[in-house]
C-alpha cells in the first residue's frame, strides 16, 4: 500500500525567491566609470537573458542609457565579494525603498567588493576577472512589470539582453569539448529567500534531458555574435 501524499498549508510569504543564480551586472556610468550591482532575478534561454531590475537602480539607468552590460556570474568562492556590495547602490540620492532597507551609496563598488576590472571585447563595461563566467550583452528589449497594479506599476523593469561574448575560466570547460561547460565543475552562487547557498556536488539523479545533444539547442544568436567586432 502506497504512502499517503504529503499535505500542504496555504501561506503568504512576502517573496517567492525559491533559488536563482547570483549575477553581478557591470554597466557604464555617465562619467565613464563602471557600476557593479548584484542581483538574482535572472534566467537564460539560448543566448538571451531576462533580467528583473528595480526601476530606480543605477544599473537600470545605465542599461537604458547605454544598452550594454556584462553579466558576471560568481561561484561560491566569490560570495564575500558579492556580500560586501549587497546593500549598496550607485544611485545618489539613495532611492526611498533602498533607504528604508538600509542601503548605502557607494561610488567605488569594484574596490569595495575587491574585484578586478578587465576590458570586455564588444561592450564598454568591464568584466570581473574573478568571476568564472562573464557574459557580454546588449539590450534587446525592455518591458514594464506589474502593469495591472496602480502602486507597483513602473517600479520594476524587465530587460531582455542578448549575449555577444562568453568568457569562462578554463577550469570549467568539459574535457574533450571546445564549447561546453562541465556542470560538475561549475559551482554557481545561489540566492534563496535572500540567503546564499551553493550546489551539492554531483547529480542527484540521471537526466533524460541530459541525453539530448547540446548542439540541438544552438541559437542563431551564436552565429550573430561571431560577427560582432572587438570594441
């Protein structure tokens, strides 16, 4: 006789952040310096990424103005650097919602994080050398969020960015393949309900999806990216 299925309770958590990779977004400020901002409302499809950002953030302002960014993906080893700038903003004055949550204004975020700027190839914002994955991207589309709510409408912006260059530390590359990342070597920093986590080593179960040849998902953006000249 099979066991009874587990029961549930109805709850109302303030947030539904069940776990997504942390991203450090670098963008260019008006004076040519670079802003660096941690976030985790991001997901990828092919060579596109969807980003959900506070409309009042410096990153949003810079991305709208320049149309360029670098998505630096930290591993669990860079968690201290991420946390050092987790409650900072490049916006001055500090937006009201961030004031309420105890944010500080910080112009020199790279120094505060202790990360090294290295030039990107196709966009102006720099890459974070210590992050094992660095994705150069350009803005493809911008959309509003929660348009059906009169209070929250306009407070969040959803961006679609297109990747133009993928840089990875060689230690992540799969043996015997030129263009594949070994998931057993990649240890992304995960944020779940505002707390940092990592992944346990090894797969928990064989994957039928993993039997599909990765090349079948190849996006036309890859060929398009090859034609982008070095900045």
